[in-house]
C-alpha cells in the first residue's frame, strides 16, 4: 500500500513539475503557459494577454479560453495542447463566453471579431506552437536573421534568372523576387522549376559569421526535411546564386541526391 501511494505521489509530482509552456514559432515572445495559466498572443491586428483556462464542452471537445478586458479568445484544441483546429476572437461578457463554449451553442448574439470560419485557413497557417526544446533551436536559428539584418541583407530583391541547371535564360524574361526576413527566405519566380521556395535559417549550417557577412546563407527548405539551400548575394556586383540539394532514395533504397544551381542578376 505504501509503495502504491508513493508511486501515485511521484507521478503527480512529475506531472505538476513538468512545465507546459508553448511558444508561437512565428514570434517566440508570444506563448501559452498552462503551468501558470496565462497567455500572451497576437494574431493579425489582435493581441491578448491574460489568464487562460481549459474547458471541455458537453460534446467532449477541448477548448483553451483566454480572458481579455472585453475581447476574449477561444481556441479549439486538436490532439495536443499546442495544436489547434479553430479559433474565435469574440467580444462580450467572459462568463457568457464560457457558457457558449461549454454548450458549443448560444441563443445570445455575440460580436465575433475574427474566426477561422470567416477567414478559412489563416489560423493553421499562422500559429505553430513549440515546446522548450524547439524554442531553443528556433531561437538559435533566428539569430541568423538578426545577423543578416545587422549586415544589411534583409529586404526584397527583384531578380532576373540568367541560368538554371546549365540552361541559359539570358535572352528570356524570367523574373522573380527574393525576400529575406529575420525569420526565413522566400523565393518566387516565373521559372517553372522555381515558382516558390521557402527556406528557414539553420544555425548549424551558418557557423562562420565571416561567410554570412559576405551574403552566403544556408538552411533547410520548408516542409522538406532532406532538402537544403545555399543562397549567395553579391550586392556590389548585383549578382547571386541559389543552390538546392535534395537527398533522395531510389527504388532499391539507395541514397541519391538532386542538385540544382540557379544564377540571377539583381535588378534595380
């Protein structure tokens, strides 16, 4: 019996001592803290900072409620506390909002300011909550963006493709733009093989700050764990190079790789 109580107490202690705080990977200063029951979030033009609580509806669905002054947030939990399937930014009395969530219906009229029902898809595109481990990794990667800002490389570059994978496009109008932000790079062109590429900075691939200072940036391609990019921008000579490398496996599970190099000029 003593062992049983000891085990129960130990599990309870571990559960209580385990920090449950999740950070918005888009901006790490915003968070959901289930340990201290507090939240600080921003979405579009809306910001909220206040206490949070979890509510289970009569239908068994889990929601995270954040209390504001007069505007409150309702987040529909998915399979985990850092994953959400819906959002509702609503104005009214907080106690009435709690009742609404518990019943998932209300006979009263509330002023809905924003919702994924109205703005379909925006919520899943915007919020991506991460735990402490991912927070540390993302914070290191974001330092690369801070360095690029310090070295004067952030901004939008209008470009013209002159060569891609050995093919000369000098006489054709293959144009595009490269956007460098503190968070990531976005490359959009009219080249069929490079319509859009989104890549994030990888601190492990940019350890040499002197190389970074010369405008050579490396990282991973978003949503492709086995795909990497290296972008070189020469602002003085108004030229640049993009190299992508993707590691593949053939039908025999033999590793192979696909490399592509794109040359461009920076258009004023």
